[in-house]
């Protein structure tokens, strides 16, 4: 009866394989965990990099007032303009060259006819022509395109 309670002895070589297998599993888990925690993190975008691509608006110092030919008589037009640039560096460059930008815009606006300011398609064409001309001038001066969009924030025609 006492012999029934004794557990049979497992051969020493079978017990050795269990320990080797347990060691390999634990070593693999520890190696994987170490690799996971010690790998370099992806550097998050710094605040400066985010701000350098941020959309900023450069307002003209005053509205443009000019006359355009239209039908029977000339018309007086007043346009308020904002320029969309990307990043603080481009904003600074645009503000530095503001007189050149204003002169270019006044030239583009005053060579239009009154009909161009009456329809949405005409305004879009004027806006696109102004954008192309501004970027052409900026490429000549700074050798880079600076303005992303020309926005009309107010138009009055009499």
C-alpha cells in the first residue's frame, strides 16, 4: 500500500528537456521584450516643424482702390486681399516684400475690365492671374514660390 503512493521516477533525460524548453521560452520572451522596449522611438514632429507648415495669412496694409474700364463708363473697384503662405519663414518673407506684392497686385487688378469682377468665373480668373504673377515675381526675387493662394475678402464696385 505504501508502494502505491510513491510516484514513479521520470528518467533524468526527460526532465532535462523540459528545463531546456522552459529556458528557451523564457529567454525568447525576455529577448522580445527587450527588443520592444529598447528600440528607438519614432521622433514626433517638433512644434517648430508643425508650425513651419502651418497655413498663415498675410493681409495687405490697405484695400486696393482703382478704376477699370467697363461698358459705357469707367468703374471704381475696391478689393481687400489676403495671401495664404505656409510657415512662419514664408510669412516673414512675404511681409518683407509687401510693397512689391502690393504693386504687383495693383498692376494685375487695374488691367482687368469691370466684367471680370461681376461673375464668379471672372473673379477666379483674376485671382489665378494674380497668384501666377505674384509667384513669378517672388521667383525672380527669392528664387522660390511663396504664395499658395490669393483670397479676396471684400470686393466693392461702383
